[in-house]
């Protein structure tokens, strides 16, 4: 099961066996009882797995590092009054993929500057998980708003030879190291689009109500908090 499904149906799963796969967020070991906090990315909230440290079946699991992928089978137990609504009393845990010792994301706060250096991992953090889910919800709401009003969604070209309304500097797309664009892939100078406006205007002549939804790119060398090269 996915954690989102378990959270949605936890009240009806009390004392029932569940099975899921997730990534280890933290691992706290004790003499008798140990705790693994896991998330599979489908829910913002984590789930705590409880297992008995003194049982030989869990000897291998004790080696699970942060970000390791584990498969868990166990009984769901509701925990009213606690921080989490339920926990899993494990009967079986398997390490499917052991994380390396040098894994950069640990149980501590990481700065945005540091996370930019490991962009392929940043979506696993709480901060960027929230950011990307909010962005997804916002994009869906925008599309639904225009769809319900009868607008047509137009995919404008990302690579173009037009500079739209002359809005700003563009990123040139080329396969060459010189300026001979006649011999280039497109046979002319091409760039990443700075706006879908011109395409939207032509489509509006056919459908009347249209909208575009990026992305577009601006190459102004403006290093401010309000400037984005891609938006």
C-alpha cells in the first residue's frame, strides 16, 4: 500500500496487517525496542515503525541507514493522543537498498544553498517536498479554472526564432561554437522562448478563449530575489 492510502484509511485498518515500501528518514535504536521513521513520498507525514531489537530476525534491519529503502510488513496500531495517529508494529522488515555512508541528507536542517548543490536529492526533504506539492496543486487549480471557463490550453514552442514583443534577452539554442547559424540544426538562430504570447494570439483567432502555461525563459543578468531565468 501507499502511505497516502494508509493515512486515508487508518481508522479502518486498526489492528490489521499492512505492507508498504518507503525510504528511511531516521533510525533510533534501543536495547529492547527500536524505531524507524519512513516515508514513501505520497504523504507529507511520516510513519513510525516499531520493532524489537532483541529479535534475531531484525539483526540486518539494525544496519539500515538514513535514506535506505525498506519493505515493511506489520500491524497498524492507532495511537490517539500521540503526535502521530498510528504506528506500525513490524513483523517483517527487509532492506531493499542500503544507502551509502556518505549520503548527504541527514537528520538535521540543510540550507537552500547546500540543497542546490544536490538538486537530484532535494525533493526528498520536507521543505522541497512541500514546495513541489504546493506547486502541483496550484498548477492543477489554474488549469481547472480555465478549463471550467471553456478555455483551450495552448502548448507554445519552447524553442523559437521569435523574440515575442522584444521582452528581453534570450538563451540561444545552438549546436555550434561559432555564429554560423545558417549551418546550425534549425538553419537559423534559435532561442528559448521568452513568451508564448504570439502563439496565443494566433490560436485565439481560431478558438477565441485560449491560455498558455509556460515555461518561458529570460536571460537578463539581473541577480535579484525577484528575477527568475525560468518561470
